[in-house]
C-alpha cells in the first residue's frame, strides 16, 4: 500500500536524522556528560508499526440462506445458514454490478486463516468481534423481487427487509451499540428502501449519497464501494504503442435517458455525437452490450463518465478495468478509497457546466499529449487491482480495501458508543 510505505519512509528519515544529530553532539560537544542525560531519544513509533495492523475481527450473523445465496439461483434451496460459497453465476449480466454483498460475504467464508493480506477475519464468538456483518443481499433482493413499488413481487423484498430489521432488533449485540458496529451492504440505490432509515446508525456500504438524506448516510460513518465492473479485466494490455493503438478518442455507450443528474447525458449526446474521434452510442444494458462496451473501452483513449440516475455508475469501474482514462462529469460523485487513492492521477474531472460548453471538453482532450496520457494509463494499470472483486480474495483487492475502510471506522464507532453510554442529557452536539 502506498500510504503505509510513505509513513515508514518518513519514520526512517526522522530516526536517521536523530542519529546524525546524536553523533554530531557526541563529537562536537566537549561537555558531553551534561548533555547526554537530558537528550533522550525521541519516542517515535517503532518500525514494527509499519507492518500491517492485525485483520479486523468480524462476526457474521448466521442468517438463513433465503437472505443471501438462496436468492442467487434455484440450485441453492433449503433452510439454514449456508456452509459453502456457491460460484458466482456466469450469466448474471448487469446484476453483477451490485454484487459487492456476495464478495464480502464470501471473503468471510474463505478458510480459517484466509489468504495472505486479508484485512478481515471471521470470528465465531460474537464477544471477540470488532464489527458485525449482516449478510443480507439487499441489492439482489431489489434486482429480483420486482423493480417498482406497484409490482406485487416487491412485497417479497419488503418482507426480507422487515425480517432483517426484526432480527437485528432482537440481537443483543445490535442493541448494545444501537447498530453502530454493524456493517450492512446497501449498494443498489433502492436497496433496503422500505426500512433503511431504521438502520441509519450502522456502517452502510454504499456507492454514493445520491438517494439518501444526511440522517441516513454520510462519509464519516459509511463506506463508499466501487461497483463491480461488468466488462472483462484487460489482462494483456501491453501493446507497443498503447496511445496509437487506441484509435477512438472518447467513448461512451449507455442509456441517455436518465433521472436526476443523469439528464446531462442527453445534453452531452447533443454536443458530442458525430464529432471526430468520438464514439457516443445510446444503448440499453444487455449481455451483447457488455461485449460491445468491452471492445469499445479497450480501443479508446478516454471513457466518458456522466452521472446516471445517481452520481456514480458502474461505467467508471468498467473504464478502470479497461485502462481507459476516465473523463468524469458528475458534480456530486463520491469515489471509493479516496483516503488512499488520488483519482486525478489517472482521471480527468470536468464540471457539468464545463462539459456543456461547446467544444470545451473535446478541445481539452485533443490537447493532451501522448506522454501525459501514458502517465495516466500507467497509473490506471497500477490501481486497477484495487477494483477487482474475486474469490478467493487477494491482497489489496476491492474486498480487502473495503474491509480496511471498515477498520478505519473503529475509533469513531468506539467514541460514539462510549459517549452515548455516559451522556446524561440528550445528545446536544452531533
Ligand atoms: C411495475 O411492475 C409491474 C409488474 O412487473 C408492471 O406490470 C407495471 O407496468 C410496472 N409499473 C411501472 C410504472 O413500471
Ligand atoms: C437516525 O435518524 C434519526 C431520525 O432521522 C435521527 O434522529 C438520528 O440522529 C439518526 N442517527 C444517526 C446515527 O445518524
């Protein structure tokens, strides 16, 4: 990881400097004895602090499989908590984009010690846990149980949410913390929609804050996850001249009729369609579409990411997996792992207002020299592994990055819990 390594370097520098100063004092000062006793070695963190912290201890509730794997396919029926991880369905199409919940749950079920570099470990005794994971596939439930409020199948979704809420309210661990140390995946913008306001103290794993009020979700309490990319990872991306071999300047393929901030898509379509070097195509999501997008992104220098129904969308993570430099036009987007990743090193950001100025965006892209583009392309290749969801998980992949984000919430959770318990008046300052 970039960050801990930097910290270690600076620690080493400080310690080296201290030694140099000590030596200087030793040789330059005649009155040595009067100096040494007061010159104590500064108390810097030891070098062992550079090592990874121990994995987060997670207790996963034993939920009946109807809340998780049971929704995946007909082959997994029966009751009781699942004991093994079914393979992720090959032909899941775009449902895959919301499958973070599956990979998170799976990561906790992988062997006793897990793989090298695991940031979380499952504990079987709740008392030993630092956080509690709720393995409810709230996004899959939306995707399969009726997509609109009037669809009778939506009742299924509501029922699952209701049952989870009941279950949590009866858990003494949930009661103990008011849910603060509970981790609930909520990736689809409509996930858990009927009762999510009731679990607002928990650590929610979300893609952005487009559909949530502040009382439900915030950057300080919650974790932003990537979408799970649906195009294939570009594994052998090593052409002699990547800049020239990507012949399209700017690529976009997707729906242009969108709600909320997504109306910008139609405006961008008007400005960009038919311009030299631009491939702007209206399409609906489908298996065929995924193949076309993979090809398009692999052969383009830049990939446009306008807001969709919410500020973020899977397209950004498809672009990253394709090493196509993202051009982000979404004023309210939130990005995953931003404490560790500077997206400007491999992306370009334009405000909606800038992007809609005639010729502004394209003019800008055309001026970008090959060297600068190559820097971004190389940076993309170096970060892409942080956005891979896989089983078994690997060191520093998306799932381990997510667990690390959860671990970073621990001090805030503990403070809130301790403070809540001793306050004699209603919380007067949040
Ligand atoms: C909602 O879903 C039902 C059942 O699938 C469908 O008949 C109805 O047209 C949908 N309504 C809207 C507004 O999309
Ligand atoms: C949860 O929502 C309620 C009602 O809006 C609010 O009073 C409370 O402060 C929220 N809790 C947290 C932890 O944000």
